[in-house]
């Protein structure tokens, strides 16, 4: 081995390593240092890359070359040193050279800031509320009807039937403010589902009760969430002509309808599968709701300060992901801020809040897994069973072979083991809590969730994953700073 850890001391979330790099390796880096300097040096009479070592020593000094060699040696072996120490640094190290001689071992000290070990407060026996995972008849019927809506047809309504919510209409409208037209305020042959809240607040409500061929003026106060903020709060008058009314007609659940959806024997089999899927989703939502409350209570009672370095690192990664997402979708930052109705400062505050929460969650789950290690460690049988279940999801031989090869490796088995530990930990935390069924309420959008451009590309069934520091990103950062 090219290096040796002579001594390792740890106090709190700080550690000092007394290190030694073999002289043979140091001399190799010394040769690289001379070559690197030669390629950059501007010394009269010598071409770049062809400067003799004696001339480099004379012009730059031997100490300068030794420092360059030491930097190459330490940065090149740093990742292996950390792995050998089994420590988890969260920032760039502080290095202090204690011996640097071309004929001796390179000796130095590394000071590291580490991930803190959270002292867990109470984390069992909480009284919590959670939504029931049972599927009601109404929920099942609503879901089935939503599927039917995807295959619905639009048919003209009879006679003088007035517009109702849910109708599809075609209109002309012309909007003016103080007698003047404004951008986005007019359209011809505009198709609209009444009640969809596609247009200005109050606009669609004013259409209810109109009949085909009728003209009507609707007066509104322009809202805040519009593109041109200069129009906010101003009174607008919309002259509307209703040209056509259509009603959505849902298809019957017959043989042809079921054939379009899959291999269903009859309607009862179709409904049973939907009910089973709904229940699975509600159970996942219930589990997330309970775990969210448990982690929230733990966070409230944590005494230690979370290292600002970890939060800052996470902020940088979120900012980078956001920037790359906007670039891929060709959205500039200004339009993105308008879309989410935030200022630059508000977005920065939301990113910081999200980063802080994710770092705390990571540290809490790590501490919980350590505290319950003896209760959640999976057996070889459980790991093999989980592996079997994973492989059954892949039908194509090429994909199956690739996944199977990965799962056979130690890192694949470790990943399965980590997944099972997390599942068993969550089950343990839920079992240890007293759950009170909460009154049923409609699902609401989480307003605290920060949307990023990549969100729209994720599959609907993808579960929320706990953020964890990415060792590869850390290594890449180290490589860039060599």
C-alpha cells in the first residue's frame, strides 16, 4: 500500500489522521510535478515541456516542487485514505505537512469534519393520526369514472339547455380594460370545459346558465396570478358569445371497453383490480403520512445543530439540478420564477428549507437504523427472497440478465440489504405508534413541495426516495480540485 494511517483520533464530528505516504510513491509524484511545471514554465532558451529539473529548481525553488509533489500525492490517494479510515467527511480536509523530504516518507495530518452522530430523542410510542387505507365505494366509482372519461365522446346538447359545470363549450370573447384591449384577453372559437378553472377566476362561473347563441358581458377584477402584473387589480369587461355546447358522454363498461384496457374477463374482475391498486396506493400514502409525523416529532426534539456544511452542500446540488432541468426544458430562470409565483429570494429560502429538511431526515434515519440494528438486519433468506421478487419484475431477457448480474455482486446484495433494513425500520416505527384514524378528507396538493422541471418526467408510481449524500459526487468534486 502506498500510504499508512499512523494514528486516528476522533472527537465529536472532528477527526485527525496522522498519515504517511511511502517515499517510492512520493518520488513518482515528484517526477510528475517536474513534468507539470516544465509544461507551464516560461524560461528563456527552453521550450515548454523540455525544461531540465535543475533549471526548474533554480527558477522556482526545490520547496515549490516538493509542495507540488505533495499536493499530487495526497489528492491522488485521498479517496482511498478516507475509505481506509471508515470515516464520512462532509467537507474538504485541512492538511498540515509535518515532513517533506524527497528521500523520506511524506508525513502529514488531515483534519476532517464528519457527519454528526445524532443523539435520538424519544422515537417510539407516539400518538398519531392517519387516513384509513380502506377503499370506499365512492372512491372506487370515482376512479372507474375517471378511466371512462378518457374514452368519453362529446355530443351536442339538445334544445335550449343552459350551460352547466362539466359542459364543453365553444365561445368568442373580447376583454377590455377601460375600453382598451389587452394581451391574452380575447379569443375566437375558444374551447373550454366549464368548471375546469382554466381562465380567470370568476370567468367560468359567469358562463353557467348561458344558452347557445346568447351574448353576455362579464365584469371581473384581474387577479394576481397573471403574466402581466400591471393588470392586477384592474376591472376588465369580457364580451362573450356562446357558439356551441357539448356534453361528455361516458362509455358503458362492456366487452369492447374492457378489451381496450387489458385482459379482463368481466367488469367485476376489472373493478377488483382497480380496488386492489387503490388500496396499495392508499397504504403507501398512509405509511408516508405516519413516518412523516414521526420524523417531524424527532426533528422537533433534536438538540444538536445540523452542520451548515452539509446543508450548504445540499443547496448547491439542488441549485445545480434545477439549473440543469431548466436548461434541458429550455426555460429561463425568470419565466420559471413567474410559473411558481416566487421571487429569487423566496426560491432561495425554499431551497434552503428543503435542503435542511433532507439533511435532517438523512441523519435521523441513519441514527434510527443504527439504534435498531439488531432488530432490522435482514437474514440471508430474506435477501434472497427480495432478490427473487426484484427479478420477477423484468420480462425482457436482456434487462433481466443485466439486473441479475448486478444483484450477484456485493454492491447489489448490499443495496438489497439496505432496502430491507429501511422497510423493516419503517414497519417497526409504525407498529410502535398508536394510530388514530382521521376523519376522511379530500386529497390536497402539498404546497410546501418545490416543483422542478424534472418532476413532470417522473412516473406517477415512483415513490419518494430519501435523499442521501452521493459518494460519487463527492469523489468527482475531489477529482476536480486535484
